[in-house]
């Protein structure tokens, strides 16, 4: 599928981009999703940031997002600590999850961890979702700002976002408080963002 592009005066709003990408995800062929997810998984689990991390903070995919289940399985196989998010009272925290049987259906059908041990850091690889990304690392999320607020408090985390190629834009509308992932992994490449390049 052709990569979507936006330019100058044709710049779309975040709301319009979210609507367009969600429609693409719903229309994606299941076999295409499976193949692309496998390719993303292979790039992630062979990446030094994954191999060297003892703790992985990661989302459970829903509604056509880039899949994360095989990444979790590899992390558990390697003896890593796997932490999944849950939102309570408007704030997101990550909870230790030691296997798929510790995931339960939460709000809006989103899989949530059932444990109560909260991630405190300091170091981990954060694997995050998003609706759209640009080549500089700007991210459009789902509008709740949960990851931006969480990462403001955990600036030491290594951040990696997963996306399909049709979620990558040349340029996106950005705001000062937006936090960019250091890496974006698609089924075709690993993008080192401006945030990664500016770090020592």
C-alpha cells in the first residue's frame, strides 16, 4: 500500500489523520497484517535495544494495530520482565505480566494486566503504539495523551514505536509537548528519529 504523504497547505488535522488511518486498519487484509506483523517482530527481537533490555514495557495490540504478541512471547522466553499498561483514574501505569493468561479484558475490550506490581524503572525498552508517525518521530496517538504524560515522568526509557508503512508520513502536525519515540519499526525498516539522533 502506498505510503500516505501530507504537504504544506494540504496539512490534515490530527482528527482527520486518525480517521483515515483507522479506516485503513479496518480494511487491511488479515494475511497482510500477519505477514507485516511477523516482519516487524523479527526486526524488534533482533534489535540491540530489545536484546539488551531486561524490562519491556509494551502494549497489547487491538483493532488492527501492529501486533505485539510474538514480541511478548520472545521476551518471556528470554526471561525478560514484561509490563503492560492499564489506565486508572485518568493515568497510565505498567504492570508486571508473566504470561498471556494474566491479561484480562478491560475498558473498551482492551487487554489489560491483572497483576498489581507496578513498573518503577529506571530502565526499560518502551514499545508503544500510535496512529501515525512522521520521519522526524512526531506521533499522533489516540487523543488521550497517556503516553506523553507517562514519558514526561520516565525520560530515561528507550522508546520504540511500531507501525505499518502506511502509517508513516513525511510530516505531521506537532505540538511542543509531543514526545517522539527514538525508533519507529515498520515491516520494511527501522527509522532512527530526530530524538534518537540528538541523544548522546
